[in-house]
């Protein structure tokens, strides 16, 4: 009997200690010598283990439930990073090392224009997102505050920019280097901005944010309280980290996760942008429901979805690839997209753009030597190389009902 009592006490103590440990946010590993450069950037980034914005903006009145939601997000963030780290390291460890090396150069410490960004409208483009002073890019010897700097700084910068090819979202000008990206994202922003309700004072989610291009456009044109970008792509995350080292904005957060986490941001967002996401998920209805849960009552949702022409209530489900692209699941007609939103309890559904995707908006460039839309269509440009209808883009504004 005495042994049995001790054993019960022991198991009770173990259970209590285990429960207590699980409630604490996971700390970054102490053995930094064994870290990859990707791990070093992840654990040293300002967003890692940052629960301040979660605790501030997750709108869960029950303190226990709020704490549980925060802990779930932290656990999801850590597990997602570690689960995909090996594959990411094979592709992006060199770029991560270059970004690490850049932090030691004068590039990020030059006082002239380093901590700013702007939109260059004095060109034939709708607007080039400029990051970092162009004078640094023209100067073979950028100087820090102590007058130190060498040509090697620019060599490392150019190596990083080259390593990050293909560049997808832009156009960009980075420290004087013009980067013609695959996508004319400035065209998309021009369309969106005309119809988006003001983001001033809003907590915003950019789901599928890529490198943060649209986050920076939001920050430039409005005064949001916070913008949380969510994207599972390690390359996009590295590009964002580079931008953020220059911009240094407290209003920007990048979460390296996929959209499955959205429902944990309980009633947090005034506005959610879901741009180019729904057709990449095998469960678009489930994704929309998670987005709904993340929004405040009457919150604004902006959707950009690739689909197919026609007014029938149907969606294309490709056998394998669509327009040479993998990971394409359901490509709806605009009618079907409206039905999805309505059945997920979104209201005031307004389609403000519905046009075929053009080869001028998505194309290969010097900085993105890829098989782009032109190579994915037949000669008539009305059918994909797989024989499916050519893609259209639908932009929709609606609200949480």
C-alpha cells in the first residue's frame, strides 16, 4: 500500500509539471552554434515568440481561452517551421547566410534613407516600390555613421538579390537596383485601392502575403494599426525580412505559417486580404470559415481569386496541373465564388473586377526567368496547354455577416 501511494504521488507530480511546461511559450534553443542560418533568422526575428500583438488584439473575452489561442499559435508557428526546415535549408540556406552577412555591412546602417521606403510615380509604371536609398546603390563605397564601408557591401547585396531570383511580386527598386518582377502587382494594388474601405486604425491580415509587397503598399497609402502577413513560403519570408531590416516598421509582422492558423486569431481583424489563396487550397470553404472566425463583426474581406469564365455555378478541378502550375485545386466561376462567400456567412458581396488574366500582367523577366503565363496558354490564349479555359481574376469585397 505504501509503494502504491508513492507511485500515485509521483505520477501526479509528473502530470502537474508536464502541464505547467506546456503552458509556457517555447523559448529559442540555447545552443545557437548548431543552428542553421535559417534557424538563426527565425529565432532572432522580432516576431518570434512575440505574443504582445496577439494578447492585445485577439478579441477573446475569456482570459483562459485567449491564452489557449495564443499558445496554440505559438506551437503551430514552431511546428510549421521545424516541419519544413530541412527542405527549406536545401533551397534557401545560402540566401539566409547572405542576409545574415548583410546585417554586418554598412547597407543597413547608412543614415541616408536606409529606414524608409516610398513609391516612385515618376515613371511609366503605376508605381515602383522603392526600398533603401538609391544613392547607396550608386555609390561603390556606402558609408555608415562612422564613415566605414567598402565595395564588398554592395557585392554581398547584389549576391543576395541574385540568389533570391525569381522575384515574383513588385516591381521593386532596391537600393537603386530596379527589379522587374514576374507579376505587375502594382496594377493589382491600383484596382484594389479604389474599392477598399479605409484601413486607417485597422488591424489587417494579408493572408498569402508573399514578400510583403501589398503590406508595404497598405502602410504607404493608409495608417493601419497593425498588418499581419501570413505565408508558408520561406523564400518570401526571407525577402520580407530584408525589406523589414530597411523599413523597420513596428506595424508589420510576418508569420511563417499557412492559412490553417486563421481561426486562432479570434475576432482579431478589421480587414482581411485573401489574395491569390483560395484556389491553392483543397478546402476553400473551410478556409473561408476560418477567415470568418478571425474577423471582427462587420469586418471587411477583400478576395482575389483565380477562376474560369462563365456564369454557371461550377468550379474546375484540374486532373493535375493548371496553366503549368501545381497546387491548383478548385477554380470557380465568379458565380461559384459568390456562392462560397454567401454560404460562409459573408454579406454585401460586391464583385468589382472580373477580367481574363493577361500576359502583360504575369510574364517572365530578367529577374524572373520562369515559364510564365504566356508559356501556359495555347496560341489563341483562350485555353491552357492542358486544354482548360484560360484563367480569369475576380476581385470581391464583402463583409462578415
